[in-house]
């Protein structure tokens, strides 16, 4: 195999890829206004370990980052995220995660709906409950804040690296996202 990369070159290439991923993913979160408390933003990181015959590349983020990236099908509608592997109401997720996340978001953003009949503001709790119900049934639209830069960065990896290690995008993506 011609032009085989040395261990330090592999480490440099993967470190550059990791830095690109973190920078672009953070920029996408900010641009898409998905950066209210910066928890997901601050959790983005990567790890590279190389040796003579193999390497390990891990991209780290908060657990809910995968839902923000790929979206979630609603319990009654798949319209917002038809290709997402995730669905509300499947029984596999953490109980109360959506409710507490939206409650925090509503309180941070100071969002309050008005009662249609009285014109009075609803409490933050009531507003959060209405939003939670809607999101649960309709789902979350994919932001692809991580997927897009991953695909662009992966395409820029040197051919020697991909050939030497037999990398395939689907397998690399599947096993490289680790949750914090």
C-alpha cells in the first residue's frame, strides 16, 4: 500500500478532524439557536488514541445531543423526523427527560403563553406542559448540527487513512459517537 500514514500522522489527521467536528458542531448549535444553557455546546469533545495497527476516535456529547441531531418521531406523527431512529412513546427513553428539559428551557427563556379566554398569562409550568405535549406527539425536527460537519470532515480525511484502516462512513459514525 503506497503512501501509508505513520502513527503520528494518523494522530495529527484525526486530531484535526476532531477539532473541526467540535468547532463546526458548536457553530451549528449557536446558529440554530439550540444553545440556551450551553450544556450540549460545552459537552462536545473528542478523544484520539493511536498505535501501530489501530486507532480509537471518540466524539463525546451529552446524551440528548443525538436526539437534537437526528430528531425524534412523535408518538402520533412522524412528519417532523421521518428518518429518525428515535420515537417518543417507545418506552426506551428516560422517564421525565423531555418534561424536565422543556421546563428548564421555558424557565430560562421566560416563555409564557396566554389563556385564550381570559387573556392572562399561564404559569411557566402550564406553558411547559403544553409545549411538552406538543413535542411528544409531533416530535423533534432534526438539526443535523453534528451529522453535517461529520460527513464533510469525513470526506476530507486522506484516502490513505481510509484505505489503510478500511473505514466506512456508516460503521465509523455508528461506533464513534460516545455519550457523556
